[in-house]
């Protein structure tokens, strides 16, 4: 992983496939700082998350279970809240009301979201143990009308754990748009 400023100054070029994940640091909702290099050598799942998005809310129990069961397999699951209008009270209410057990980082200026080119919550990014982006997109193939029949998150992580070929690298995210700070 490349080193970056602890406050996260995004590189000039957005994150792309086959490029190393820049080592970034962001505050957690608990008030400590998380540095992605803490999870070096693990498969890392970064999910852009929202306290107020009903689609993020729908996935919270699943993400908590995923983080727990896959955490035992050497997978780190981290959520990032990039929404400008969500404050810490909103996030704490969501954590308590929805029994969220995974770590949540704050990115209110959406600098990390911009670097990742994240569009929605949820929007999932999966990095292999070497820090290389291997998948970005939706959690599964859910739509407004249909229940999911394919879980992209588990398919890609399982393929990485078993050293198998990844058959899908990118899908459109399904969720609520990220609300960024208005440009002045």
C-alpha cells in the first residue's frame, strides 16, 4: 500500500483496478482514528454507508453478520459515512437503533468517496490481501422489484479466500445517492 497524509489527501487520479490502495486515516464514530494499514495483509471490504438511507438500513443486519463471520476468516469490513448532512447524533442513533456492530468511519467532506468514485450508499469496494481493488459495486443483484439471487460481496470475497478467479469486477451500485458538500 502506498503511504498518504494521515488526514487523507486524495491522489490526483481516482482509484482504479489493479492500483494499490492508498493508506488513509479517518476518524471513527467512537472518536479514535482508523488507518487502513492496520488491516494490511487482510482482504478489506470498504462499504460507503448512510445513517439515513433506507437501503443502507436494509443491509445493516446483513453487514453486521458478514463482518462477524468473515472477520474470523481474515476479512476486515469497514463502513464509511460520506454524507455531508449526517452528523454524529444521526450515526449514533442508527448504530443503536439498528444494532450495527461494524466500524464506521467519518468522511463528511467525501474526500475518500471522491477518490473511490463512490456514488451511493451502499457502494462496496473489495481489496485483496495485497491492497489491490478487485471489485466495486452493489452488494448483490437486488432491485426495487426483485429479491437478490446473486451476492456479489460473498462471491468475490470467497473467491479471494479460496484463491479462485473473480468472474465479476464491477456492477452498478444500488442505493441512495451520496450527498456531498456543495461546491462554492
